[in-house]
């Protein structure tokens, strides 16, 4: 995390990650990240292999007023072999500080 904090879930593990902390997610691990505070948060994601970077480069936007390209996102997501499970739901109440 560069600033703020986020909650990270990776399979059975979860953590609240604050500024200057990190969380390693091993390839082929189900994971999700959420920000649930009033303060802004920003982080740096390093992805290897770079299929995730390709996804973000194609469908990502810096302008929040631009429409999302969810169908394109879903197609590329499937092409790179990932699955989209949606929001974490009940996982929100299970986060613990590491």
C-alpha cells in the first residue's frame, strides 16, 4: 500500500494492509481487494506473469466519468485464465490485522 489501507483476501487468508505494508498473493490463488474507509487509498500491484497488466492497460481508465468496459473486461479476464467471483460479501467481517 502506498497510502491508506485496504483489505485483502487470498483463499483462506485475509489482512488489513496499511501504508508501507505489502501482501503477497501466489499465482492461482483466489483473491480480492477492497477499501472500506472514508480515507482515499492507493496501492501498487506487481503482477507476474503480466496478463493482469494487459487487462488493466486495455480496460483501465483514469477518468471516473468514462463508462466501464465490463464485457471487454470479462472477455480478457477469461482469456488470461482468471475467474471473476464478484465482491467478497461475508468476507468483510472476517478481516484481521496482520
